[in-house]
C-alpha cells in the first residue's frame, strides 16, 4: 500500500553463548547487560523449583538443554544435577528468566516438552485388575491440573488423560504445581475425550463421572477392578457427550456450608477413595 513504511527485517539472535562453552560448572556473567537472553529457541520451556527439577533430572525420558542453579540449589539437588552441564548463577539472574513471582528456589532447567504418549500403550503397561486412571475434561488451569497430578502420584493413579487442545499446556507453572509429578505420572493427551472413554470401556474400565448431581455417593459407586474417574472443569462441569460415555455418575458428599469443591480437591478425595476399594 502506498505510503506504508516497510517494517525492518527482524534479526534472529545468534545462538552463540546460549549454551555454556564448556561442560561442567560455569560461572555466568552477573551484569544485567550480559545476562542470558530469555529466548526459547527449541519450543521448550523453563522448568523451575527443587521438586520439579529433581524429578525432571531423574527422568531419563526428559531432555534438558540447560541448567541454571544457585550454589545452594546445586548442593540441594546433588548427584541428579550433574546429569547436565550446570551454570552457577545468582538468585536474581534466575528470577529474571521466569514469570514474575515464580518460586524457583534457585533452579531453572530449559527443557523440551515430554514426548507424546499413546493411550493404548500406557493402559497396556499398567497392572491388570486394578488399573486406575483420571480423565480431565477441559481442565485448563495449570495449578489445578498440577495439583491433580501431584495427588495422582501420591495415590498411585496410573495415568492422567487430558484433551490436547483444551488442557493446560506443559509449562513451568504446571510442573511447579505438580511438584515433580509431571515427570512421574504419565500424562496422555488425546484428541477426543469421549472416544478415549469408549476405548477405556473396551479395556474393561468402570467409568465414573464426578458430578454434583450424580446418582450415588462416590464411595457407593466404586467397584473392584479397573476404574476411571472423570472430572470436568469448574463451573461448566462435564460435557454431555463425555458424561454419556461413563457408566455412572457420582458425587462427593459435602456439608451445607459449601456446595462444591475445587476440582483438584475433589480429585484428591476421589483418589483416596479409590485406594480404599480393593
């Protein structure tokens, strides 16, 4: 269009200096002008926090491209931190890499996302007879999903199934909220939750929709054997087609002072109830 100024070509930052020059521990520059640039050149993300970092470093399937630690965090992490070259930096250097207010505890790892998992393969890998999975229908808050993953790890849930387009993206916030469980509990992203439930049915799973207007209390809806607990987003709850693919609907009894629970709290209670059923 006439008279429109052409936007100058953007220069792509050079990758020189993005990785430490030598393997092992290096000392990063301290001045703001010399700090590492906040670039994500590989489609990865910064994972932070001691528990999340320790689990990621212990996961052989996790690719870590860069590790920035304070001296104290390096000592806290110990041997797992030696898996990748370390950059020992000041606390505020890490803070500048991350979202404001991120509680990083002196550690940040530049990670690739975990590889996609196949639902059939994950289910086949679980011990038959008492396979337990959680299905999240459009739970998009990373803090809620992270807390659910953490509870899943605590109570021995074999997998957490999410929808690929309507779930919290894999991120530092999700990993931090999961407190390491993101690298412990298989997280399976599927295209269609309703079809995934049909598949679970073919595998012999008893599918329970968690809903306030359920037919029975959760403890009464549980049966021995393979079980899937299906939970929806707060507010909207489970979608109709998802609920129709379940065998029953159940509720968690709560007192009159509060009519509902946060989805992550409901998940923790559900997982505990599952462990009480043979």
